[in-house]
């Protein structure tokens, strides 16, 4: 009669299962929550995932099942998945650093004067990346020193929109040099992939680490403004940004229709949990200037009022004034210029959409940079 494996035998077998991303044993990473061996040879293994929507959960389940089924006496394997707590994720991050302290983020230091704006949206397809790229280009053309982090890890598009597709950063003294694109300092995940069409299948710790490296390992110099193009929704990158850059101000992009506005308001409401400031709302695709009557006649293809609704709703939820920063009309040129890597605000600066974008850019970039907390290097005479 075949004897049953012990829990220690199961743990030993699981030591051969490696996390698909980190490439280290799940036992070493503290991902094995519990092991239970039944009298009938059924083994139940509970495994921690770093995030609830882990894209590699099926791979982990398959590898754990295969490793345990290889043990003598095992009749079946039941893999249950749980999610790490915030404390467990922090402990894992510290473990992966090998006890080394985290590098400092220059934009969170007391002497930093850089304005940091995280451009967010509740859902995809509202033109968030187009808005961000054109805001950056408009600021740079106006003499502002601006950096742009393409933090939309899965859907990176800033390099194409700014004409830097295929560019590779250089490394100087262990610092990554951002790519200059239309006077914008740009960094994106695309620049580090062997092929831009290769999909990115990263989870919480990897996403957090990528954003952290963009903030600490890139030589940004003295920026007036840093823009971050966030993924849609309120997932891992938004949460990591709040942890790494609590001083980042959120700018919400929406379109006029009710369905988009409701989701955008929820996205902006993450500030209640992260204790960040929502700077304002941008309504994209607000209207189509009538091709026959002129710009004074608006064709509201997606309805109207969504941007103001989001601004009013966030003002009520957050207990602070959240303004509507501007309304950007529909223009085919805005899409076409993004496809060829020529920002619309530079290509057609007098078009209604460009005028609206440049006004928003000035509104964001020309705010006073306070000296509170700054060391002025003065001494009494």
C-alpha cells in the first residue's frame, strides 16, 4: 500500500515551482499559504497571488498541480488561490531588494519644485494618451521643461505619438537617459522590449518595480512638470503611484456620454483612498465643429455635459473644488498626427482642438511652484 505524502513532502515538491515572472521558488517568496493532505490522497494547496487579477494564475495553478501530482500517494490536487495583503506585498518587495534600501525618488524630496500630474481615465478609448502626449508637447513648445512617463505598461503608445517609436535609451553611469521627443523627455516600457509587439504580462510587484525604476533610475534633470500616462481604471499602477508619489495630482480624462462620465468619476474617487489631490477634469471628444456652419455650431456626437458632471461629482465626493480644465473638440487630425508621431498641437496649432489643449497645458504648467520646505542656502550675515 502506497503511503501518503506528508505536508513537508508537499512543501519540498513546491520548492521546485517557480513564480513565472520572478523566477524564484514560490516557497521562498512566501506564496504558499497552506498545505493539507487528506486521508484519500487529495492534497489541497493554497497559494497567494500578488494581485487578484493575476494574468499568470493559470500557469501557477498548472505548475503547482503537476509538482504535487508527481508525489507517490497523491490522488488529486486542489489548488486554491488567495491574494496577498498590502503588508505581504511590501515584505516581498523588500525581500526582492535583498535588504537594500529603496532609491530615493527625486520628485518626492522636500526641495523638489516639479509639478507631477498623473493623467487617468475610468475606461479605455477616451483618448487619454493622445491628450497626455499633446499636453506634454504643448508645454515643451511653451518653454516648460517637461518629462513624460508612459506608465500605461500594457498599452504603451506615447513613443509612437511623439515620434520616438523604436528608440532605445542609453545608460550613463547606471542612469537611464530619457529619449528626447519634440523637446519632451520620454520613457516607456516599449523602449526596453526586444519587440514592440511583444505583450507585457506583469503583475503587482513587477509593475511596481517598473514604475519605481522609471522614477529613480532615469536621469530626468530639473523638470518643471512630470506627466504620467496611467493605464485606465484603478489597478496596480495607480495604487503603486500613490505609494511612490503621494504628491502626484490626478487629472481625469473623460468623454461627454454618461457611461464614460460615471466610470471616470469612480476613477477619480480613488483619491479618497490614496489621499491625493484631483487637479481637474478634461473632457475629450466634446463636440464636432460643424463642417458647414463653422465652429460656432457644435455637433454633440457623444452627448454633452459629461466632463462637468465628473468635475461636480468629484467636488462633492472629495469636498474640494475640482474644475473642468477644458473641452477638447473632435478633430480627425488629432488621430492622424498621433499615428505619424507629430503632435497635433505642433502640426496644427490654430485648430480648435489644439487651442483647447494648449490652454489646458498652460493652466497646468504655469501654476506657481511653491518654496514651502525649500532650503534656500541662506545664512545670517
